[in-house]
C-alpha cells in the first residue's frame, strides 16, 4: 500500500495487468494446458531413449515454467522498490517521532500535552490523521531515481524474455509435428505434440500481455523523465532572481536623493552661527 502511494497511475495499471491478466491466468488456465506435455509426446519409433531425447530437443524448457519465470523476474524490481519505500517511510516516521520527542522534552511538554497535540491532529470526524502527518516525501529525489531504475530493469527483463522465447522456439507458434534426428534415434523420427493449438493460443496470449506491460513500462519511463525535467525546472524557478529596477523608479529615486542633498547643503554647517545671526 505504501509502495502504491509512491508510484504513478501507469504503475498501478501495470500492477493490475500483472495480477489479473498474467498471474491469475497462469494459475488457473495455463497450467492445465501443459500438464500432459511429456506424457502425450509420442514419436513413431520404439527405440529406447529416442522419445526422451526428442522431447528435450523440442522443448528445452517448458513453456509454462518459462512463463512463470518471466512473471517472477519481471515483478522482482517492483517488489524491491516497494521494500525500499517501506524502509524509507519507516525511517522518516522514526526520525519525526524522535524529533517530536526531543522538542517535547526541551519545551517541557508533558504526556498530557502530547496527547492534546495528538488530539488536535484528529479530524472533525474523529479519524486520526497521524498517517497524513507522517507522510513520506513525494516521488522525487532518491525515490524518483529508484522508481525509474526499477522500471528500466523491468523493460530490459520483459524485452529479454520476449526475445528469448522467440529465438528459443523459432516463434510463438507450436507445431503439431516435430522432426527429430540424431542419437539414439536410428533415423529421422516424427514426433507429435499434444494440443498444439491450445498451447499456441496461450503462448500468444501471454506474450501479447507481456508486450502490453512492456509498452506501459516504456510510457511510464518517459513520464518519469518528463517529471524529472519539470522538477529540475521548478527548482531553478525557486532560485532568487535579479529583477532590474524600472527606469521611472530609478529616476524618482535619483531626484529624491538629489533633493535631499540640496536641502542638506542649504543648512548651515554650524548651528551656533545661525543662532548668532538671528540674535
């Protein structure tokens, strides 16, 4: 919950896609499509060991296990970021409480006074607003850098897994027949995959969702880049600027200064002389 507070709206959409369209589908429907993968992999030979070797060549890694690894690795940067946010928020809360305690001892505030202060933090409806009082910093500085780094890692992992599946199986389509040659098979053997159409549909579905997640991460990374630039420009605008004095005000100030100098020159240098002249 604390991690979601320090993420963008695009990041929350990405989490929704991760839980609903990837984890839920993998846990319910996709697993049943590969439960009979090796048992129903048949080859037109009775040579011992030939079917096992051909299955290993046809499927270096099970599609389902590959999808599970893909989800685990892609979600790991987000988990680490949420942990970093939780630790940072806990440190901010502890530092704030220590500061409040030191201020209370210096000013002689008693426990009852502290309770009154806590009571003042309570809203009109009686809900304690301590959480809002001890809010962690906004998405800027180190938090912004850590969040952007986690998204960059997710982009690299997502793109790597999509490309890896494509090159590992020569595409996302699972053929119904696989031709196998080499030891211990005596000749070219034809092997047949069970339910290739269903597995192809699930494979395309998972990679389409992965591509959508990759697109969301890229858009969010660009959004964070724009946010960092806007924060930098805003920080520059906060710096004091030298504003030149308008010419009219400068002329008025010069005239006032000149008038003051003339008035001082008309006064006698010695007050005693003016008194003697008057007498």
